[in-house]
């Protein structure tokens, strides 16, 4: 198992550009999450999904979009990037609501200038 | 709204000393998690605490949970430099939410 994978690892965007952060898991997990972590801060939930075709907003969804067409993939789309979106983005997954373990990907470090 | 607070936010301690990190949460929770994050790295799961009075230990780290006080502690015994990292607690409300709510993190620095 590769676990939770994220691409790219690093990216620099110009203000107003768009991009998609990729997240995939090969553990057949139903629940997937996107978090952002600003420097020196904790994790804030952006969006999450409880299964293919089902997504919901977290604490800080503005400026982002998600889709979940398959169990394996949960891409995060940034439209019209802004400096405030400079952060490290983590994807995570777990099998179900009752699962104890939530697995995190390695993160994507995004800088918007 | 569920809130999770940790203190201290930053802890600088000498090797060999003991200290405790506190995690308070605002509403009833079913499970509490502790994670470790090294600089520039992802989060690593340390402990999952499932019930009142639960205690788990791994090496120099011991975590406990008091659900009545809505408090979890992470105790560090005889700190060593390798424990330098940021520690996060997170709370999960089984059956009420599908997501973990994370605390602010405690950055631990152990010096000789």
C-alpha cells in the first residue's frame, strides 16, 4: 500500500492562477479530508468527503472546490489563487466514521506570490 | 461548536526533565487523538484514547483522558532531544460529526 499520496510536493503560483492539488489513497477508505496548515499553526479543515459523490464544507472552504468521483481520489481545486492561500495542504483519509486511524499524506507546500 | 485548546503553545525544556501538555475541549467527545509533527513533515499518530480514564504509554510519552473534565494530558518523562516536535491533540465526536477538530499544537523544544 502506498497509503495517502499527494502531488505536487511544492508549487509556486502567481496571484489569480488556478491549480489542482491531487490526493489519492489505495486503502479503500471512504472518508477523505483536506486540511491547511499555516506557519506555526494547527490544522484547519477545508473540505471533506464521506464517499464518492458526497462532499461537505469544513471550517475554511472559501476559495476552494472539491470533487469526489471515485473512492480513491479527492482533488482540491484552487481558483484565482490569493496570497492568503499560501500554506501547507494535507490530505487525510480513514475507512469510516468509527475508524480510529486517520492517515495523513506528506503534504503540498503552496506559495502564492 | 467544538473547540480544542492546547497549552502551552510553546515549551522549551531541558533534557531529563518532566513536563505535561494539556488539551481541553469544549463539548462531549468520544475519542481523543495525539499526533506528532516534525518540522516540514506530515502528522504521525501517537495515541487514540477512547474512554474516560484511558491511559496509554509509549516510551517517554504517556497520554491520559478525563472525559468529565474534558481534558487530556500528554506527559513527557525524562525528555530527550528526539522528542523535539510539535504535538497536536484532536477530538472526534462519534456519531455526531465526520471530522476531527485539531488543537492549536504545542511546539516542544528539548535542549541539552
